[in-house]
């Protein structure tokens, strides 16, 4: 459940930041697309990190 939450949170956060960026700078729809992509990539990275796929333990002491 936590892995899916991490992924969805990354995409939603990217979408919100992109929408705000577009509203402030009038760059629609480019800000939304770029930040959604960054949110997607961040979500994938978080899932990989938490599942141990990257070799780094998510939130655990490596000792």
C-alpha cells in the first residue's frame, strides 16, 4: 500500500506544481506536462528506493 501511495503522491504533487507554474507564468500546458513527467519519475524512483531495487535501504540505517 505504501509503494502505491508514494507513486501516486509524486504524480499528484507534480501535477499541482505544474498547474501552479502555468498559472503564474502563463506557460500552459508546458509547465503541467514537464512537472507531471518529473512527478512520474520521482514516483518511480521512490518506489524503487523503498523496495530496495536501487541498493539503498529506504529509511533504514545501512550499518
